[in-house]
């Protein structure tokens, strides 16, 4: 879902930048992991175990890296980025430094008030990505934050009433297959969007919520429902048609193509070190980045895995126009 800050004519300079980045093999999307600290307690990751003392090792600015890469998209992520008290300043200086760049924030939403959302929006954010895996208290339990889902569901309409672009980041797990389509429908009813990914044990080895073989038929049916919804309501589900259609194939381990993470997307950690994927070790300073070769890895189905190999089909332009 595009931000209301952009008009149709903006597609041209964005398209030119995209073409330049692809021709020069530079990242289209740069993820700034501004902190690895987190105040949630999700079972699927260990960010919450990062000691508070790590705050002293976090970069005071990401603007130099932003200028050097000059990407088409930047995401402020973590950990939980709203733990950074200077997040507004980080966003503002990057937004001033990089023209024609779509800037987003990935947050669990637990520390996001309407006032802070407004400050971040005014600083230069183009959209907010709020994690949401259930529409009920199961989300609170999964994130370890009491009252979280109620807060999110109350906050999003306020944000939308002020013209802010919001989408839910939803992880498909073994225990929320019944919640996926309702989340999409909820987003549609409130003028929001949804981006889907699949649970992986790559973050900390926890296999608790991996999709099981006996659930593959339900996944096939869910994908069919999502594609049907998407074709009727373009602009709500931000995943490409191809990404969704290939999801069962990935789960059945029938995706032998090499992973191209690090080719169009990279992550830069709080110390300025690059990694190809959010779950790979950081290995070099961003100034030393010289690209990543495709690798044989099928451990996740993030966008940097699935969308990186999606063909440039007509449906992608339909999504963009919608």
C-alpha cells in the first residue's frame, strides 16, 4: 500500500531509481536495525534477551549509510525501534538526506501512542508496519505484552483518521491459520494493509509454531482464499500474487532455487555491520559492502527470499496502481 504522501507522478522518479539500483546491483531496500533491544517476549526470537547496556553501542545516526546506498526503500526495524528515544531524529535526517525513498517503520506497537505516531509521520515516515498475528488476546500471550491487541486495534483507526498509512505484518503460524483471512478483512475495513510471511525457526531454533505436514491442505485453501480476496481488493495484501501462490511449494520443500537475499535487500545492524538476511550473522561494515551471491538456503520465506525471485508480472503493477 502506497503512502498518501505520494501522487501518481512519483512513480516515474521511483521507477528511474529502481532501474538504476538494479542495473548497478545495489540494494533496493535497506533495513536499519536501529536497536536489538526489545521489551516484548516472543517465543520465536531472542531480541528481548539483548541487555540494556547495548544501548551504548548503537549508532547515533544512519544518515551516512543512507546517503551512500541511496535506496528506494528504507525500513527502521530492530529489535523494537521505538525503544530509541531519538527515533524521530533518526527518521528525519534520513528522510532529508535521501530523495524519493519510501521510509517505513516495523514495530510491535506496544509503545506507540497517537502522539508519537504523529511525530514520526511528520519526521518523514511513509507508513507504519505493525506486527499482528491474532485479533484477540492470543496476540498478547504470543508477544508477552498484556493489552497489546486492544491497543493496536484502537490505535490504527486513529492513525488512519489522520491520514497515516498503516499495514499489519502478520506471520503465518501453525496456530493462527484461522486468523489470517479475518486480519486481512479487518485491515480492509479500516483502510489498512497486510504483509504476510511464514514462521521460521531460524531466529532461535524454536520449532513450536512451524507449519506441519498435516496442515498443508489448510494452507492450500488459505492461499486460494487470499488470492481471491487480493484480486477483488487490490492494494490491501502487499505480497505479490506470485509470493502467495508459491507459499505451499516452499512449505513442501519444493523450492530448489537459490536464495537471493542480500541482492536487493540488506540489513545494517546497530553497529553499522551488514548482513544479507535478518537471521544471518553480520559480517562486514556497510562501507565494505560489495554484494552477496545467491546461496542454497530454504530456511525462511521472508520477502528477501520469496519476493526477490518473483517475476515482474502485470499483477504487480495492478497492486501498485491500487
